[in-house]
């Protein structure tokens, strides 16, 4: 019997991760390399998979989980493209088409954080649930939602990092780092915003620094908006900034304060430690989601 293997690509703004396997416990090959210009970066991914196919046989399908914004509508003339990204050189790049034509196998396409959400639902912190929200807080902020086993799409895809939230300029005069909206959630709460506001990288700030109280407040405000709009059964917070373990209890407490008892679920009252949680799949969620999407294809 021919073994069925899948390929996964997590195309991030700073690095690409490519794997071959079937699940978190069955990764046969992996490579990582910096995201440079589109031609060179995509070529490295193609070279990796071509070598793996020579060694292991043709892959059943390859999933591509890309940084965004992206066009996810199959009937659109720009399906599979990265669209209005501010990353130099990457706007309007047909990433899926180049992978599909270069490998000649079935492909699946998804926003990177949507893929991560799907992987956490299938294999990670969201197993057994009907719905979840996955939010990553790092260089940028992105979020994906899974409802009934399906990733939420719509007009385009959710842009949870660009929620507009209250900004008290007296308490925080920082104008925000988002090139589109200034002081949206991403503009106020990413690692980049932390560094620009305080002059030090997030990992260099001590746990008792006032940065974290401000950060927890912004993230909690964004989460409350998502809770009220989508009513997810769990919220998973990943990304480099969330490596600061002191943030989780601060965010949970602030979420409860902001909700003020209005949402009467036990998950948001006495069980909030199990409601707002870190990912089980860590920084592999995106590329594992790409494999899961490939299997769906």
C-alpha cells in the first residue's frame, strides 16, 4: 500500500517553514529559512518538496498557510494571492499558483493564523470543541476562528488584529505602529509596538514593567469584543509576546472586569483559566494546520 504523505508550508513574514508528514506526531522532514524576496523564498520551498518527492514519492497534497491579507475565494481571479500586505515586494504575489504549478500536486490555501486555529481545533487546545478563536500576538496580531469544524471566512477573512479599541492618550501617548490604522489593536499591542513605545524589545522588559499592565488591558479589550461578537468556546493565545507568562492571569482578570458578569457562562466566571489558554501545538500550529488543510483537500 502506498503511504499517503502531505506537505505543509507556513509562509510567515519573517520565515518559511516547510514540512512533510501526516500529523504532529509524524513529521518526516522539515526545513526553515528566512522570508526574503518572493522568487527566492518560494524557490527554496519548491526545492525542498521536490527533493522530498524524489526520496519519498509523490505527495497527496500540499497545504499553503500564508501571511496576509490573502484572497481565499476559489472563483476569484486572484485566488491564492497575497494581496495588500505592507511587506515590501510581496503585495499581489501568486504564492499558491507558483507552488501548485511547481509541484503538480493538489493544493490547499489558507491564511496562516486560520490554519493555526484549525490545527489547534483538530489536534491541540481546542480538541472536542465546537468553536474557538486563536489569536497570535507577535510582530503582528492575527486571529482565526473555527466554528463547527470549519474555518470562518467571509467577505475576505477575519482581521482580528485590526479591531479598533479605546485608546487613552493621556495614559498612553504612543500613537500606534499600524501603517493603516495607527492605534488599532495591532498598532498598540504587538511586539513592534512594545519596542517602539518603550525602546526595548518585549523579551528585555522585566515582568513588573508597566508595559505589561497596558498590554494586558489592550489584549483583554480585544478579546472581550471577540467574546461578545463570536461567543467562542475557548480562546487560544499564541505568539512570541504571549511567552510572557505573567500576561495570562492579567488578561483573564481584565476580561472578567470588562465583561462585568454580563456573559453568564461558568467558563468566564470560575473556569476562566481553562477558557483563555496557550496553544498546545506551540509555534508549529501554522504549519501543522497547513498539513491538516492538505488532508482536507
